[in-house]
């Protein structure tokens, strides 16, 4: 085995783990998945996960709302629940129109976007505790990224198209002929002129905005053996991470999509099943990954 890139493994979930979110304090994070459990973890105490809440169904997305001391939890066929981080109790809920919700991201102070099944987009206002639903595409919407300075957002899904909206979800544009099928992950770069996409076709694609405003494909690489479930940019460095159905996590140079490292089971004691989502842990270089093997792993990518 190579140097110990695997820092810790967190176990206890009874079903696959689909969602991760970094916490308010250093070393804290949250996980959730098929068992409906929302668990709070401390990096220094991997065997002492705290069950924050039990949800009524599968959880695909979590989103930290620091300004309200809340954790947003999307529950399939049930809606959005907002957990008080101190008590673990549901502070309030917003109905989710009987949809599955695959991604959530903050768009501003007290506002969230969520992508769901049947082409449905939800714009949530936490101050008003309200939601507006838009029919934004066809098929399931599986990927979402917010551009810097809340300049707009992009999303993709099972119809293989990438759609770009302005911040009010009014002006729309479409990118086609990039991926062959479902798009699972998107990540916008800090410069606002680039983003990456990934999906079931196992390709990682870098997109670039021209001076004309048109988006073009700058580079595409066959990144994994099987579909790529997620892509995450490092919050400060020109690095990105991907995870896949092929059980691996890979680290890439974000500028030229050059492969830097493969974190797998054989060499690093990695996941034994499909890897579903990634999260860079706040205030550290540690990368979190969660899997169908019901575990979360914390990685030091420099070891």
C-alpha cells in the first residue's frame, strides 16, 4: 500500500451514503443517505458520529446555512427540512411537491436552489419560508453549480443538456452535444469563465466562455472507467476531484485536466463500491467521499 492518504473512515450508516456537507466548525461535517439518517461527525472522533435526525426517506442532498445555524435536508417525496444544528430538531419545513431532490446550493443570504425529478427546479426563500417551482427541463435534474458573485447558475440532468440561467431564472441558454447521457456533476471556476461537467459517459469536460458570451468545449478527457457521480473544485487551489461508479476518487489539475492521483481500494484502502459524492472539508485540504459501501472516507491528497 502507498503512503496513507486515507486519514479516517466513518461508518454506521445502514444504507448507501449519498450526501455530504461541511460543518460550521473545523473538522465537523454531516452525512446522509438511503437510511434517512442525518449524522454529525468530528474528524478527530471517527467512531463517535452523532445522529442528528431520522428522516422519512432517502436523502440525496444536504446544504449548510450558516447565517441561520441550519442544515437543509432534502427528503425524497417529502420536501425540505431545516435542522437546527444545536438541537437537531426540525426548525421548519417546506413542501417539496412529491419530487426527489438531487442537489441543493446556496444562492444568497437565506436563499437556496434545488434540482429535482421530472425537470423540476425549486427556488427556496428561507426568510419567507416559501418555495417557487419552475419547470426547467425534461427528465431528472442531477447537477447544479452557482457562478461566482451569484451571476447565474448551470444545471444538467438525464437529457444530457447543460442549461444556463441568470440569477433570476429568466434568461436561458443551452449547451448540447457534449455528454452522451446523464450529467451528474458541474463545478464553476472562480473566474466565471470556465466550468467542468461530468456524467454517466465517464467524461470530464472543461467549458470556456468566449468574449462573445458563447460557451465552447475547451478540453474533454475520458476520466474514469464508469460513470462519474460528482466533481468538486478545491476552494482555494487549482485542483479538482472526481468520484465514480468505478469505486475510485481522482485528483486533477483544474487548468489542463491532467490526472494527478488515483485513490482506490487496492493501494489506499478506498471504497469497495460506487462513490457517490465529494466534499472539501472546511479549513483544511482534506477531501471527503461517500459511497454505496455505507461509509465516508477522509483523504489527505498530499500523502
